[in-house]
C-alpha cells in the first residue's frame, strides 16, 4: 500500500499538468491577433472556431472531408460566417452573442470565409481526405 500511494500521486500530477497545458493551448487569451484577421499561417486541426475580439480563433483550421465546423460568437456584437472565394462554403445569417452556426465540408480543398458585417475578419478551412 505504501508503494501505491506515491505512484497514485504522480499519476494525478501528470494528468492535472496535461489538463492545464491543454487549457492554456486552447484558451482565447492565447489568440495572437487583436482586431481583424490573424497573420498566423499555421492551420489547426479542429472543428470549432470561436468568434471573439473581432476575429476568428483559430483563423485557419484543417479538417477531414465530411466534418462539421461550428463557429460560436463570443463577442457582444453580431457576426456572420460567409464564404469568400465563390466556392461552396458557409453562409450564415447574423450570429448573436452566445449563438453558433455550423457547416459541413463535403469537398476537399481550401475555403476562405469572412464576416460580412466586419470584412476585415477572415478565416480559412482546409479540407483533406
């Protein structure tokens, strides 16, 4: 029993440390952009995008074909998610604070989008097989 307790403590510390790192990595406060679009060119593999501080976070994501992406508005003003490049992409109505919009990508490619209310807000979805 004396040997099990130190091992259990180590396991708890490792799990807690991992959870803290994940929370920091995905926290909106780690968003490198302030107003407008982000200059980051690194696409993140996720299916959720937060709308906050007049930007899409992350601004570029990579998903598998058939994945549904959900954008959630965390700003106190309305935003939209609208395809930019004429490809088949998202086309939301106004999304109020706390509300979400989802779109399923069924075609491989790169899809640009923006907020039609605030055109400087831009994002990119890369869809792979």
